[in-house]
């Protein structure tokens, strides 16, 4: 270790000490003052409107008043994609969906889940008698064989016929390969 290296290390240590103590132009932390002593006169309490409350998904599901079933995308039915789409929602004080974001789940089902949940209506959550915004997650379950999947295929009979042909053709190929 050369003589200059020790000076540089020492200077660095001084800078670290000065920076952590606020001596390098950084403002000192604010001083907290004690509240004034009461003069015996009662002050009016000001209550701010309640903010947003985080509520577990299963508890908020019990507050659901109007649910619109998602339409199972035909492409997802054909690909046999199923699963749970989890959405993050902000529910307004009136019980309607204010904000909605995709968190996880099969991407093919995301849009269908979001389109349905945007139409859902919840019973407003009251906090101190005031309606309050709710921050929660909403799971939307998609399962092949549900009414949404069947209804989706009924609306597009030509697509359903083509899907059926593809499924039959792929089964035929698999069975002919196994038998060879």
C-alpha cells in the first residue's frame, strides 16, 4: 500500500462521517416539538374522510351484489386453457370498480376476466358510517366445461366446427403414431 492510498482512504472515511452527520450541506432532521399545553378550551376535532382500506379477497367476495360472468374466449377453449386470473381492484365508495389491474393467470383469459369484473358491483364498505374505497384482489376462475366456455362456442358455430376438426385431426395423428 503506497503513501497516497492511505491518505485517500482516510479522506474517504472523513467524507462518510461528514455526510452521515449532515455537515456537508445536508439539512438536519426536523425537530419535533411537543404539543402546546391545553388552556382548558376544547378544540374541535377535525376528522378527515377515510382513505382506502385493504380488504382480503374472500371477505370482499361476500360483499358482491352484482356479478357478470366472464365470456370464455373461444381460442382459450380450443387450447384448453383454464385457471385463475387474479386482478387487483380499487372499489369506489359507491361499490363500483374504479381501477383494475392484471396480476397473474393465463394471459389468454386476462381480457375476458377484466371485461366481466369491470361490470361487477359491491355493497359499499362503511368506515365510521362513511363509504370507503376498498383495495383488494379478485380471483376469476375459468374451467373448461363451465357455461361461459359453452356459450362462447355457441356464438361462433363456424369456429366451433373448425376447432372440432382440429381436435379430431390431432387425435387421429396421435393414435396413428402410437400404433406405428
